[in-house]
C-alpha cells in the first residue's frame, strides 16, 4: 500500500491505496466522485476525463499514486453552488447532450482546450475533442456549445481556471 495526498475539487484527502489502483476508481469508489463516469476499458472514450494539475487526463489511464501531491478537478468541482460553469450552461443551452454519459469528459476536455486556445475554430474544437466519444449527439451541438462557452468565458480568468 502507498500513502498519497491528493486535492480533489478543492478538498485535500490522504488515502492508503494499492499501487495498481486507477485514479478513476479512487475518485469514484473512495471519494464518491461518481460524476466522473467510466465508459470503456480501453482508454478510448474519454468519459473519465478530469484535470490533473491543469491538464486534462483520462483518469482510467492514470494510477492514483501518480496523482500524489496533485490537484485534481472533476466535473463536480466546476459549479459554484447553483451557479453553473459557463461550459455547463453552454452544453445545456445548445442541447449538446442526450444521455449525458460523455458530457463530464467532454466539458473537462473542452476546458483544457480553451485554456490553450480561448477562441478556437470549429476545426480546432473537433481536433481538441477527438479523444472523447459521443454515441448520441453527432457532435455538431457539442462544437456549438464549446464555441458558445468560449465566447462566455472570454476574459473570465476564473472560468478558464475552472474555479
Ligand atoms: S473510461 Fe477512461 S477513456 Fe473510457
Ligand atoms: S450524449 Fe450520450 S454519449 Fe454523448
């Protein structure tokens, strides 16, 4: 077992973990962060995407011990009380989800994209989200939502940080 300290959505946890434990299982099974879903067992779907020290990662392809000393932001850390993050509002307003299974990962990947490129073209949005699969929407509304979120977040450093 290994002892790790990890901050998730602003709360610091100390956990004893097996070295083989995946970050997504730490989040879901130990910390109750079930807003981060598991959509595959091949690291392909992107549903489990979270931010790890400011960069999006597929949390099913990261070991919990690799997050020792790190700051993790999940979809559950984006809203402030009843106030949704601009990307969450944009996905809602553009009807960018149907079953919603891919949505947490899509939003976290979009946040990472907008940190690097605050005003992306549609092509750049599609490229930035190519690691995230959606089986329902056909992607057009997702691209529109990211564009709308980018417009809303323009100049809002807090929204770009995700907090
Ligand atoms: S559950 Fe992580 S990529 Fe599919
Ligand atoms: S909304 Fe169903 S998988 Fe994307």
